[in-house]
C-alpha cells in the first residue's frame, strides 16, 4: 500500500488471527494511512506470519485470493474488523466464513471460491511464515 518510491517502507509481519495484530490494524494503521501513506511518505508492505492455527492459514490464503482480484487491502480490512467471539480457531475464519466475507467486500465470488478451495496460495503463505 502506498507509493512504491516512498522514502520509508514499513514491513508488517502478522497473523490475521493475532489480537495484537488486530489492534494495530484497527488503531495505529488507520493513522499511518492518513498521515503518512496517503501523503506519499510511507509505503506499507504486508507479510503473512500464519502461525496460530489452521484458520490463520486459511485467512492468509483468502487474503491472497482477494489480492489476485486487486482487493487485498479491502479484504484485509474486513478480516481485521471480524470479531471472533469464540476465540481463535473457533470458526470466524473458516473457509465458509471467508467466502461470505469475500461477498461482502464485493469480490467475484466464483473466482474467489475457486482460489480458496484450490489452496493454490498456500505455498506462498507458508513461504512467508518463517
């Protein structure tokens, strides 16, 4: 996100189920977007660190599928806003829930579903998760 030639690049490594990462996404990051990214001073690069469980991996894969449609950041924002009342790995990021979220974000549903069901983005996510 941001100008490719911005003088500062922030690299975020996060698990989409991580409570601290969610707090950053909902609190600090919007401020960064307004004050620094929108003004061309900063570029934000996201990397997956899907370590909490299976739903972390699925959420990361889903965000990559959204990225294939040019909608990584809107999907990321929707994921970050998703509340998991039952805790981590309790169904909030099941494949069915992730597909429903894709519809809310306005993704081309059949393309998204096919991508997520195929697990074709799994290798890329696992390669980033060190």
